C-alpha cells in the first residue's frame, strides 16, 4: 500500500500523524508569516516557541570534524521521530537511483541504511530530516554519493513546493551527523512563488560544462551559483551532479562554509563567510525603555542566516526582527556578512571551470 502512494504524500501523511501525537516541540500552526515588500519576494516568519525548543548549534560544527559519541546524533532520536526508511535502487537504464520508502516494522527495517525523520522543531509543515547512512554517523559534509541521493529524493517528490536544504559546518548546521532538510514551502497570503523565492529569480549564465549550465543571480546580493541541466532528458541530472560536486570539492578543500538548496534538477550553492549572529546593529529594540539599550545590542538567535534564509524564507528569532526586517536590511546582511569577497569569488569560479575541462 505505502509503495503505491507518492513519496511526498506518504511522508506528509506520516508527518501530520506525528504532529497530532505531540512528537514535535514546536507547533507550526503558531507561526506567523508576512511577505517583505520589494523585488525579491522574501518571506519572514516568527514562531515564539521555535527558538526556545530548537537544539543549540553544536560548537564543533564551526569547523568540519568527525562526529563523536558524546554529542547528539540521530541514532539517539526517539522511535516516534522516524517516518520511513529509504532504499535507493539503481537501474542500469538511468543514472539517478529510484527512491523507495521502506517500512521499519519487524525485520524490514534491520537492513535499512537511510531514514526520514521529523524535524522536532519544524519551520514549516512537513519539515523533514533525511539521514543518509545513518548508523555510520557520517560527518556533516557533502559527498558525491550523497549529492546523487539528494537529486534522487528531489526528483522523487511529486510536489512543486518541495526543496532539500543542506548546511555545512560553519553555516549553521546544528548536528554533527550527516543530514539533509526537506521543506514544503508554505502558502503565503497574497500568493507569490510556490517554492523558495530564490528559485524564481532571473539567472545569468557564467559558463557551461558538459551538459550543465552554471548561473548566478544578479539581484541576490551574495555569492550564489545555480547549476541546472542544458536539457531535461533522463540523464540530465548526471552533468548537474558532476558540475556541482566539482565546486563542493573545492569548497571543502578550502574549508569554505556553504549552504545548498536542491529543487528538482537544480542545485543552488551558496559559498559564504563563517556563521555569526547576523544583523547586529540593524534593528532597534523598541521593547526596551532603557536609553542605554541601542541597536548594536547582540540578541542571540535574532537572525541566523542558514539555507532557508539564504533562499528567501527568513526565520526571525524575535518579534523585533519579524516586524522590522526589510529587503534593504536583508541585502545589507548578505553583502556584508555572508557573501565572499568579489576577488575570492572570481578565483573560485576560475578554478572550478578549469577543474571541469
């Protein structure tokens, strides 16, 4: 029965069931959202319980390290957090494996390597965690195999609102155990894009490499590369994986933090500066009556730019950020606190293109 249901329908149904059984620490129904006026289609949201319930960022994830048994990893998650196992079935006729959900009851789950869990502090309905090679406890570092699996998952989801996200060490990943985040972009009052706002932005070609097109997004004020296929054939994902992996390998070798968004057959890569509390000095705390409290006050968790924020869904850590975030402030943060310097970006593009020749 479960195999006949589309993967997105299956996981959403089970996610809703977990939510009704109080598995989550955050109630997504308490989330408020608004569109930010401007050309980018940005959305900001705030949920008072989210910051309180979210697991603190592991300090070891500022730089890439091998996971230890001391910290949290997903093998320690509660049974109620697991939604499904996954098998990736390779067909000689195509390069992208087929994703098959696996029941975990009885002996069926004993040989499962990959799992789908709920995010217990969800940002949106259906917020998922895909933990690949779970029992091997891989570090939070992308590999070519995991990139292949990410494209497989993305293409298996028959839902235009779905996207996969990845935060590397130093880019606001909170757990040192390899995982991808699955998002179903929420409906926003007044319409707008069906997926993350960055997906709808006009792109400008930089170069082509054996079946893949590398683009930038001129209006997005941070380093961002979009890798997409030249055509939509059955083998279209292979050049995307090869081209994206060439960039990711460079970023890992240089220990440059990065975030990743996968939508359909497109891969968005955001090389970036090291994570920090963002937007310090850009918001006025109107809740304070103390004149000595000014806009330079650091509010931990007020704004932390990870993959959702870089893609246009900004998670405000308090009411002040929710009320006062503008497109101008967002662009200022991207330019000054996230984006790589122009000269470093140019060197990266040159090395990347050369590696593909």
